């Protein structure tokens, strides 16, 4: 069995609100799992149920093969890092790090050795005498992480640990936490609403919406093989263009562009969806401004370039396809002028189709397997 296992976990709050529905997940020892999703989707609730801070309404939680539903937080061999850091303001960094071990009655010598080692991993050696108020946000965050890793528990739970940091510190701490995970090999569950954090840190990501798991997969899977429109729109920045259209005969129309779907889906699928509304998806970065028909067969789209944003490493071009808006992410050297007619090309292999009603993906012949 996996190291951490959630079987059909359900959370219904006392006021009757159903916050988590049939949550199933098996986590292997040493994995870094990220729960991601918009505010209110049930990420923290699920994390708190694992921590024992919230009771489980239904279902089973196993930690290291032992059912843990009825165990208290302290018995679960889990350490949690909160968004608020929860440091003791009157204690030095050394004492904040040592506190949990002191409570457990660990020998002073052992405590000192572990505090010094943890401080070294986290670059806090020079700050051990300071109080939290004399630290930067990033340093406080490191102390909070240090307090968790010093305990050498089985599972680390982190709830939006970087949300109080500025953008630059977040990027630094992101890679530091990944590095610490590599060094400690600790099984980690990390909650965030930031898809970039999820993509850069996770071994596997759990995408949630309205209390339901939408998809579980590696960052690669979620980016290239989204199972539905929600995941397709949530992962990736700017988000995937999702354009509503209708299948008529074998074609869909985007603006005035007629696109022949026989190029990418088989006859049976075409028949199944004939006359139905579809959503035509493509990532902003998956287009070309030059037609490379010979080595990369593509759909050609005529549109007007309305606004361009030069971001340095790329340009976002906001285009209007006869009333339909889309974003293209292109090489900055190819930035077009605004208010002119342009053409762009979507390689067949970069097209995603979705059933408008169920919002589920319709595999094409080019779908990444
Ligand atoms: P955020 O990113 O905003 O923290 P989240 O995905 O972590 O969101 P949760 O905090 O798990 O979401 O909340 C899930 C849902 O449960 C929300 O709609 C929230 O309002 C609701 N909820 C949370 N705590 C309670 C409670 N004690 N009683 C009733 N409903 C609650």
C-alpha cells in the first residue's frame, strides 16, 4: 500500500456544506504532491483532514498502512507549515526551531545538533539569536519550514506557505523548498492556488474545483493531456484559448475561418458530434505566424491584432477573430503592429477539442498519448 492513502474522503461541515467529495489519492513515500485550484475548492480542508485538524466526515485515511481517522494530530507523525508561519515572537530562531524537540523531551545535545544542521540547510546559521521580528519575510518562512523538517516526521503538509512573500522571494523560496525536499526526501503535500508553483514543484498535481478532483497527474500530463476544459484553462499562463463553436458537417467555424476537422478526428467522432457545440482550444504559445505547412500541417486563422504586450522573453498579442478574442504568445522579434490584419497558424497537433456540454476533452488523432 502507498505511504499515504485517502479513500473516498468526504467533508461535510456542521452547517451542511459539502466541501470535499469522494477524494481518492495514493501518495508514495518521498513524493511531492501539490493540491491546486481556485479559492474555496477544498484544498485546505483536505490538508487539514490529513493533519487531523478537521474531522473526516466519511472515508478512510491511511498513514503508513494504519488507519488514522481517529488519531489525534500529534499521533499522526505529521508536521505542518502554515501560511501565517505561526512562529513564537518572543523566542529566538534557535528556540523556535528547538521548541518541538524540547517538548518531546529530546536530549539537549541532540537538539543542538539538529538545530545547527537544519539552520545550515536553510541558510539560517547567522540568525539563530534573532527574534522573528528582526527577520525578513523569506527568513521567517524558512524558520517555519525548519520547524517542520527538524522533527523528521513522515509527512510534511504545507498550506500556501509562500503567500506572504513578494514575487521575487516566492521564486527563491520555491526552489529552496524543492531543494530541501530533495535533500530530506520527505513525503510532502503542498497547497497553493498558484499554478506556476504547482507546475514547478510537484511530482504530481491534484487539480481541484468545487470540492471535486478534476485530474491527478504529473505537470507534463496536466499541461499536454488535460482531461477537461477546467484543467486546460487552469494550467498554463496565459491560459489556453477556449473558443466556442459548432460542428457542421466536418467543419467548425472560428470567426470567418472554416476549419476542417477531418484532419484531426476520425469519422465516427465527427458523426457523434455533428450539429453539436464544441470548444476549440489551443495554447497561446502553440501558434506560429509563419505557415510551415510542409513539416507542420496547421489551421490558418485570419484575425486582427488589437493589442500587444512586449514582456521581454515573449510578446502577448491579443487578437480579434471576427468578434472572438484570443491571445497569442510569440517571439518578441515577431511582434506585429496593432490594428492590422494578420494570420496565424495552429499546428494540428496543438489543437484540443472539448465537448461543450460535458466539458470533457475529445481526443484527436494527434493527442499526446
Ligand atoms: P483558499 O485557497 O481560499 O484557502 P481552499 O481551496 O483551501 O481555499 P477551503 O478552505 O478548503 O478552500 O474551503 C472549501 C469550502 O469550504 C469553502 O467554500 C469554504 O467556505 C468552506 N468552509 C471552510 N471552512 C468551513 C467551515 N468551518 N464551515 C463551513 N464551511 C467551511
